[in-house]
C-alpha cells in the first residue's frame, strides 16, 4: 500500500465508498514498484465532477511522484468509480515502463543467463 496517498474531491462531496475505492485501487499500485521506490512513492488523487448540460462526468487525475520520475494520468467517465478504474489501468502500464527503465540491470542479466543455460 502506498503510504503517502492524498485524495481530494473538487466540486464533489467525496463519500466514504469512493474514498475507500480510491485507496484500494491506487494505493495497491505499489506492487508494481521496486522496493526502493515504494518507500518514497507519493500519490495525489483528484476527483472532479463536471456538469455538461444535463449530465455529470467525473474526472480522476492521479499524480504519482517516484524517486526518478513523476507519472500522471487523467481519465474521464460517467461514474466516479469508472474514472478511478481507467486511471488505475493507465497508471499500471506507466509503472511497468518505469520499472523497465529504472530497474536493476543485473537482475535482467541473471535471468538471461539462466535462459541461455537451458
């Protein structure tokens, strides 16, 4: 679980269900981080409600600050929970790329040598 997680609602009263859902989804993204990045990860989640004529749309913006980079996603959906889900899936892909870029190269060499030996 990401230790530093700030969740705020803009133009919307953030109910307990949405808050817990965001903590569960965005806070659980630490499993895609390396151990040294988990300690200093800081996530900011902003949930915004926008009224367009007769319907409401919700936007979820997630800013994840990591040791060597900052990742950001912004998704809009008809429900708040759907916006959180969409942001989580985009953030997951970005974290995979981050891990490949900033991962331990020795680990990759060890894995390649094991495959070659077989």
